[in-house]
């Protein structure tokens, strides 16, 4: 994930700002107060939020929970630095989706390596795309729950919800990542997702499908493409969560 926008609090700039800039990243500094930090995340939509998890007034787990509930087109990776932190604080942050570093992982070299190596699966998962909600949306669209395509679609929606730009990067980003998570090849992921959508369009509820997709589907194909389907389901989940 090269040339990322990295948001960090002021106390980290002396050690990390110049090395990150030399690596080609765009570094933005924000105030360390929790409200100011969350406002900066909403305004800047960074790729990475880099923070000292023991800074007074900050709680990495609470920050992760707050960000996951925000209406962002791109969720950040929350890279939380724990210098001498209790294990319980790291555990809670990790359970909320933060990438936690401690001990020897806090060297400048290791932090740079982690920043350069994060991927879409490291981004915080938004609340609106909870796996239970995603599976319910797929069942409502008549995707067969017993098929491999159902599982791959659920994974793809959960991933794309973290970064909307991935709707245009299915082949390069999403299929390989779904395959990695599910133990399948990228080509098989693409094929079985396509088959699951085709089967749903043959036997599914046409009124429900039209209600979601309207006239956006190419009449020559008669069904949405993989990326169209995933994008529409993701957006429907997002809109439903805002009601």
C-alpha cells in the first residue's frame, strides 16, 4: 500500500515524520485529544492512523470502536503503539481491530515496515458490514448459502466495505485476498462468485432484485457483474445503517 496518507499525533512526529515522508507517505498531524483525533479521521480519511496508545486521554480500543461507527468511504488501519502497555489494553484494542505493536516492534524500522506492508484486511471493519448483516443481505438476494460463492461474496463485501475504491480493484486486490482467507485461488473466487450471482438471478425474487439494482444493470447481460453486485449490496448495508 504505497504512498499512503498517515495521520499521527504530535508526540510521534519527532521520531517518525521524516522517515515516513522519505518513504513517500503523506503525513498529517492532528491534535491528540480524542474528539480532535476523530474529527481529523473524518476529515482526512487516512490510510493509517498511527497513535501512541498510552497517551493521556486516548484509548485505542475506544478509538477503534468510534471509527468503526463512522460514515467513511475508506476505513483506516489503526496502528497502535503500546510502549510498556498492560496486556489487557493490547488485547482489547486487538479485538476491536487495531494492529498493536509493542516491545522491539516499536523501533522506527519496524514501524516503517508495518506501515509499508498493511493491506485492506488490516483496515478497521465498519460496523454496518458486520458478517451477520452481510450474510442476511446475501440471503435476501437469493444467494445460496450452501455454495462456496456465498462465502466468497460475504468475504468480498466485508473487505470492500473497508475501502470503496476496491470496487474497481476486484482482480488485483479483492479476489486474491478472499482466496487467501478462504484457501482458494483468485480465479476460482471470481468464477464461483459469478456463478452464485447468475444462479440467484435465475431463481431469485425479481422484485427484490429490481428494488436494489433498478435499471442500473446492462440489459444485454441481464444480471449485475461481480463488482456491481458487491458495490450495491455494500451501499445498501451502509444506507440501512444510517436509518
